[in-house]
């Protein structure tokens, strides 16, 4: 079964810049990373980033709220990652935790 077959929620194209950071980093200083949200659904979203993520990793994401020009912090779990380093980054599927 491929990734397309496992989707239960309809995806909506939404290309927005997002800020994220690992929620449980061993480093003293939390580092902010930037990526681009490619699509979104009720259960999660797809993120393109230059920074590698790992499956099951928990990250804190500032979800953009364009209607009010603000963002909402949320936690998400990395469900899958595709290495596209030859195209300038990685694509990851994330599932909302809260």
C-alpha cells in the first residue's frame, strides 16, 4: 500500500512558510528552522524543508493563520520523510498531536 492509499482526509494545497523547532532537543538553545507547508488536511500537513527530519520526531510548528496575520503553536509528529537532497531538501508528512 503506498502513501496515497493510506490518506483518509482530503488534502488542500496551501503553500505557506512555517517556522518549526524540535520539541525535545538535547541542545541548550532551541533552534528555529524554516520550511514550506505544501498541503494541509484535518489530520496533518506536508512540509518541505532543507533540514532533515526523522520518522517519529516531535516538532513544534507555528501554524500560519493568514486571516488574522498570526500563527498558532502546535505539536506534530513526523510520519514519513522523503530525502530530496538532490532537489534541495526533504519532504515530510506530519500528523497533528494537538
